[in-house]
C-alpha cells in the first residue's frame, strides 16, 4: 500500500484545483461531505432523533444514510480492530459527486458498527490521465483496484476541515 507521509490539498481555500494547464476540477463534493460530517458530529445532540436517510456513504456498492453521533479518541492496541476505514476522496472530478467509501457495510462480517478511521484519498495524475472523468468509487474493492493501478494515493487521517480522524456514525438504509 502506497501511503504518503503528509496530506495537503493544493488550493484548498478555493473551489477549484488546477490539474494541468487549462484543466480545473470543482472541489465541492468533498467540501459538501466534510460539511455534512462536521455538521452531524457538531450537532449530535440535536440530530440524535433525526438520522439522515439520504445517500451519505458508499459501502459494498450500495449508498447508505447515516446518523452522526460523536468523535472518538484514537484506538489502542486492544480496540484498534474495532474501527473500519472510511475513505474520503478529496479531488474527484466526476459530476455525479463522490461520497465517502466505507470498507464494509451492515451485513458484511467485517463491518464494525460504524466506528471509523478516516483516510484521505486523492486521485493521481495517472488516474486522471487514464480516465479523464474519474469513476465514482462505491466499494472498498473499487478503492483497492484504483490504488493498485497507481490511480489513488491514500493517507491515513483526515484533511483540514474534514471529518474527525476517529468517529462513530452508523450506516442506515437509504429511504
């Protein structure tokens, strides 16, 4: 697994990222996702009775809703395995938008009930060259495939303004 040491998003204060001369990409999907996660976590007491049943996270090829609860402390050696990775793609140029991707969903024996370890994901120049408009990633298998093709860089942790590194947020069926 290729993981970068530091994560920084060029031009993170603007709504666009310059990829190559004349090619810009709108960053609003990750900004919207970060705002949703921050809002649900910040207002957890208010939202406790109001889960979001609209599409918020992809897992195992399916869109799921969520209900923000709380930020969690970093795991220790006794509970590290109880967190699932949540991959937040920061630079998709797909007009459909890119939701965060979980490594497992309810019904998958690897699902840990909605305790997340955030990973920041960036499409590489090779990924943009191979696809033009990148595909919407909807599963851990999609993340792995494009990672091993050299199309993604995965950095454990969140990005400035993103969701907490560790948090609890169960997946719920979309209604």
